[in-house]
C-alpha cells in the first residue's frame, strides 16, 4: 500500500527534522543526514528513533 502524497509531504525525520527519502519498494524511509532507516509496516511509517536501523 503506497503512502499518500499528503503524508509524504508532512513526514520529517524525528531526530533531525530533515527531509526523507522514501523507498516503499523495500518498505523503508531513509534519512540520509542521520543515516537511519525507518520501516513501513502495512503502509504505516514507524517513525521511532529507537526502532530505526542504521544505514551502511
């Protein structure tokens, strides 16, 4: 289930408040500044810093 354009527009990284890169095909949202990946579960972004994984 793709994220709505309205949701994509208002989402920001919870850590740095920066812009995000959406990778819905792999079920993740990336913050390149913080080097974190937030998962998308059943079309719902899980924007919790403690649950984000570090990007390589």
